[in-house]
C-alpha cells in the first residue's frame, strides 16, 4: 500500500472530558465519536505545558519542554531558529505535500516552518495586531477574505461583536454561519483538497482556533446548550493556595468567583463551538470519501490544552488541573491497524510530544534523534498494549512562579515553586481533584514518594528548584530555558 495521507487536527482549548464518547453529560460529538470508533482514543492525553505557544512547540517538535525549552507563554520568539526540526518538515523531506490551514501561533506569523503553504488564522493575537498595526494581510488570511464577502465592509473583522479573546462573556455569532472562522477553516480544507498535488501523499495540519474564546458559536449551537442543568462550581479543599490571585467578578480573570448565570452562558458558548467543529470535521471526512481517500488517510485529533471553565472557580488554562492539562487524543484510520484495535480506549499517559513520532512511524518515515516523544504506532496498529512512560512531568510559568506536576494517570502531584505549595490527588477516586491528600496524615508516605519523584525531575534544572536534594521554593522563573533563549538571541542578533 502507498504511504498514507495524514491529517493532524488541532483545536484550541478543548477539554479532554468534552466528548460524548468520554461520557460527558452534556456535550454531543457524534462525528468525533465515529472517528474514535475507527481508531484509538487515549483517555489520558495531556498537554505538558498547557498554553498555546509552548504546547505547539511540543506538537511541532515531538519534544518535552526540557528539550524544546518553552516552559511558559511568550510571543515574538523566532520559532524555526529555536525549533529547527518540525513534524511538517520531516513529512516534506519524506516526499509529502505539506499544508497548514488555521492557527499556527508562531513568530514571525508567516513562517512556513516546513509547510509548502500556510492559510492563516490565529484568532485575536494582541502581539500581531499591534506589531502590524491591524494590517491583517500581514498576519491573517481570514479577515481579508471576510472583507471581500457580499455585505461585508472594508473594516469587518472577527472582533465586531466586541467579545474579548479571554473573556467568559458569551453570545451568538453576529454574522452568517458561513462567515464564522470555524466554518471558513472547514471550507478552506475542502477547497485545498482540489488543489493538492495529486502525485504525492499529503500532510495537512488543520488547526481550529475555537473553542477558545470568544464564545460565539452560531445561534443554533449556542441555544442547544442553554437548557442544560444550571452551573454549579466544582470546589475542593485547596483553592485557598491561590487566593492572592483571585479576582472576583472579573470576566477575564484566571481565578475568581463569577455570577453562576454568566458561567452557565459561557458553558453554552463553549460547548456550542464544539458542536460546530464536530460538524466541520464531518464535512472534511465526507470530502475525503468524495475523493476516495478515506481508507488511506490517517486522522489525528487533539487540542493544545483545555479550559478550566469554572472548575474550582478557575478559567482559562496553564494550570496543572485536569480541566486545563488533559486534552482529547484520538488517532484513527491507520491503514495497517488490526481490525480488533479499532474503537479501543487506552488509559496510558500520553502527551502532545508523542504525536510527531507516531504519525511519522505510521507513514513509514524516520523519527529524528532529537525527538524524545514516544511513538504510539504499535498501540494504534493493535500490536502492543505497553505504556510508553511511567510518569509525565508537566509545568507552566504562571502566577509569578512555575507550577510543576507529575502524573501516572492515577495520581497527580503538584508543586508550586513560589511558596512550595503541594497538592496530591487520587484521580481514580477523585477525578475532579477536590480532595488534596497532601495534608492528610494517612497519605504522607505517598506524598514523600511523589515529592522525591519531583526532585528527580527537577534536580538538574537551571532555575535551582532543588537544593541539597530538597525541593526549594522561591527560585526565579523564566518562560524559556537557557538553551532556547540562546538560540532565539542568536537568531535576532
């Protein structure tokens, strides 16, 4: 059989539990569920650095944050100079036609990074809008297209409805559904299939900006979730650890109490955006069938991170908790997969860095030595059931410190580098992370074991998190590790 085509679908800010196949009580994702039935769904998929920029570094490079060096969110860093080996470049070297459609979130914004072409829409990026003084053609293809559509004026854009890109304010989309960025990305993908090189296999990176805020789905999608049960916050015995960052009533806060009805509408907007994306994925799947490509096209679906959506009165991402760090993770349609593997749910801990080696492996292409993610191809093919790691280390610079965490999929240990706060959760018994066991005398042995694991993970870090074999709070933190800063500095010198 010829090399398979590969589509990597990455959405933005989609929680790992928000699939009907995951058993979510409200979200309906029939077409993603169908995708999962034709492949393997990894129920313990994580983003080790759960925000847009560092997560995409892991996705594109197949590397851990220790190796790619991005441990926080910062714009304006030359991506290819810092991360010269990318999954798309490896596919291009392997003879593939490579295309990106949607969100890249790299700098400079028009960097192709190994793609033959990029059709770009990153959503509302403050850095790009200010740097280019809203000359959208410099960093966005959606807005110039929108302004050419019938009934749209020369100043039309995605911010016309006034909802901020990190706000929990929700409202229906203010234009025709065909003009929504999500619909536009689906249409661009289908149109590109007509223009692809017919003598090469293709690697398509399809990146939806939503369900990241603004929560602005079409009216039908918004309304279908307005009547779900009223919002009730998930609360634990540990939120006081972060009270210094609490901002009650601020609709763009990362932590704070909000009116319940506002969060209820935010959930309707968030879930509605998922329903819209699910239909766009169905459009693309049906287009593959029209072209006769279904049986030889691997499809991977994931997200760069999740969204707390009011759990523990938190919103947005970058924190270690399940709503933020766990993501959907599906790999389907592998042509060489055993029929018995299709529809399998695997509870091994996997991470975004594992997608690059997996897709290269499924395509029969070599995996670069600099990649430290693990190929899941043997699991996807039904040839193995072995876990690829015992424990995952994740982190993110946030709230003036670095929030480090470890998980084996059953327990999670969190250490805050600012004041040395500790949290230990039993995810099997307490999947919503309500009961911090670190303060429980009966679990001190477990706590010590996880603390020592964190010492081992951090003992060589440049920040000095470990002193004398002990986790030591108060070390200064940086959003990029030294080797990444040096490559960035050399590129801009």
